[in-house]
């Protein structure tokens, strides 16, 4: 049996998660060729993924693998993270990708590691090192240079898309920091499954209130893309990231996730 050190295993899992999440961008842009709106696409994705998360949760709780007694505070945190960290983050991401190029979208979304570092430093009241400040500066400079060609002749709703995805990155960063702070040293996959299950229910509720159910009927090819999005770019990377986060912590996991745009570039 291969024995891998926890730090190396955590690093490997986070990189696998970054690869999976990077693929979501490409799959999303391919799905938009079917002239589907962001909310319907997100609903289809989370119906498939959410069903899996809730099923895994029920099976593991019933068999006694996950034995967790939740306090009122933990329930409140879980519900807030379900609403803020994944429901809102995912919806804003899909909205943004409706308006801007996939590569630019990923560059903006993958600012979330820098936001994790800043938020974590603020909460723990630790000083950001000079090397980290330089890294943050280079990251934002690179984003500016990538967006610069679009400033003179921006496509329609370009800036709206940028704003949507930036706030998607911010809410996702808050989600990661909170999971790291409150659930890292517990049965993290239990909490992540519950949070994602709640997010899926929120998204389905939003859809039921805003759309006609008939819009869920789509071409077979779109369902194939959504299945890949749900499995390879949602379920697998979510569990990889949560386990990696448990092993190496949110700041390091977020930093490693910055390779995501590189993966997206090659996939694109």
C-alpha cells in the first residue's frame, strides 16, 4: 500500500479539484450554445449534483459512518454557507460567464485565493508577508493586463459580467474560510455534503419561483454536458477540495488553486 504524507496528499487533492473546477468553465460555455439561461443551467447542474450529495449524506448517516451532533450555531453557519457560499456564488458565476469570455471569467474567479489570504489574515490578525503582498500585486496586475484589451471596445454587458464573477469569487472565498475555521477538524465531508445539499434546494426553490418547469426540458446533448459538469466539475472536485483543505488548510489550498486559470487556458 502506498503511503503518502498528508501534506503531499492534500496538495494532490487540491490540484485535482482545481482541474475539475477549471473544466466547469469550458462546459458552461459549451452549454450556452444551446441558448439556455444561467438559472436553468445552474438548476440542472445542481439537481444532478445535489441529489448525489444528499444521497451520500443519507447513506453515511444511516450506516453510522458520519455521526455528528449539530448545535444551533452550526446549523446557522451551515444554512448561511449554503445560501452565501455556494448558491449565490454559483449563480453569480453562471451569470458572469453568460456575458464574458471563459478565460477572463476564470481569471477573475480565481482571484478567490487572494481573497482567502486577505480574509484569513484579517480574522487571525496575522501580518501579510512581503512575498505574499508581491504575489497579490502580480496576480491583480496579470488580471488587469488580461482585461485591458477589452476596455477600449468592451462587449455588451462586459463590465456587468466582471462584477458578477468578482462577487462570486468573494462569496466563495468566504465559504472556504468559514469551512476551514469551523469544520476543518471535524467530519468535513459530512458538513460539505450538507451545505451543498442545502444550496441545491435553494437553487431549485429559486428556479421554481422564477421559471416555468417546462424549461427543464432540453436537448439530449445539453443533458450530457450537464452530467459532466455535475460529476467531473462539481461532485469530485468538491470532495477533493474539502479533503485537501482538511489536510493543508484554506490559505495553502487557495494558493494552490491559483493554477486553475492555466488548466482552463489549455482546456479552452
